C-alpha cells in the first residue's frame, strides 16, 4: 500500500496545481479564493490563481463572492484526504515537487498491505508507524 507523508517541518499541504489535479481525478473542478481585509475585517473575497490562496471551493462563486455565498459554498480541504487515497498518491507521484504547497515536501512511501498504520508527526515532519498499544 502507498501512503503520502510530509518529510519537512511545517506540515502537509498540496499546491494549487495538485489540488486541481486531485479534484479533476474525482470529477470535480476547483476555484481558489483569498480574503481581502480592511480595518481587520474581511471586506470581500476574490478569486486567485496564485499559490497563496486561502480557500478552495468546488463551485464557481464568481470573481467577488459575498460572505453569504462563501458560507454556503462547498469547501475542499486537502487535510480531509485519506493519505492512502489512490488519486492522492497518483497526483504526488506524477507532479513530484510541484505537488508540494509552500513548506511541504511530500513523499510516497510503501508499506505492507496487512499493516494497521497511522501517521505520526513532529513539527510537521511525518512518518508512517504501525499502530501499537502504549500505556
């Protein structure tokens, strides 16, 4: 079985290109938005193409959606993906370093299929471990 882990400090994260590719494999599209602030309040949201997006949604809300539209949107978060998801593995293998969001270094590791596993992390650096008991 293949599992995606992050190998550097700061944690797991997918680039916009990787998110687009992943959602394409799932039959969905994606739009990226950032929040624009004025006087410490969200003034509006705007669609962006850059890596420094804040939110990704799976529906087209237009160029400047309202807060109400954003609150009703279907959000996508890469943190909800199972790390052994075959589409995630395929995206990381295909894109290599281009799959990494800023401060991420993703790697596909192979573990035996019959192992009950979990991801353990320290300051964002992850490894796959066999599940065991501790007291």
